[in-house]
C-alpha cells in the first residue's frame, strides 16, 4: 500500500473514530525524516486540543493496527506506509511505445519541494505552505 492508498484507507477505516484519525494525522504531520515522532501524549493532546484520555485510547488503537509503535517514552515510529517522505512519479519519454509501462522517476520530498519552489506557475500560497512551520491562511470573513 503506497502513501496515497494509505490516506484513502484511513479516511474510510476511521470514519467512526475521529479522535484516532486526528491523532494519526498529527503524528504523520510531526514526523521527522524516517517516520520518527518525538512527543509525549500530553503534547499530542495539547496540540490537538483533546483530552489526554482520548489521545491514550486513540494511540492504543493505532498501536493495535500496527500503524505506529512506541520506541521509548515520548518517541514513536510510524509504519513506513504512513511516512510520506518520497515515492515515484511517472515521466513522459518522447518516442516511448504506448504498450510499455510508463517510465518513473524517484522523488524525494525535499527535491520535490525545491522543484516546485523554482516553478513560476505555482501559486505563492501553495509555496508558502511548503515552508516549515507554515499553516494554511484562514479565509477572510466577508464583511
């Protein structure tokens, strides 16, 4: 299961457990390269504005599913299918016969960010979200 299939699976699987979905998304969003997360359950609860009891229960569920494991207190490891740190993309090759499998190129997340940053057709708002620590801008209220 690649990372996109995993995201679709999460959306379906956790339809009845929003707390577990939120915890898993939070872990995915705070991972270091390689899928390591350094955070206590108290920090996760504070970041999500959830009661720590709900975070503990949600963590138990994602542990049981094999999606994350605790390396030591405050250090977790995401299953590689949840680590969104690279992949492959199809590339066009002029003259390649249509019956052959498309050519692919391995893409590292950081290389992709650099390529997109240099592309003048990419909107500024999109580029801003690629920067560490940036969050989507809230839409302005209509007056």
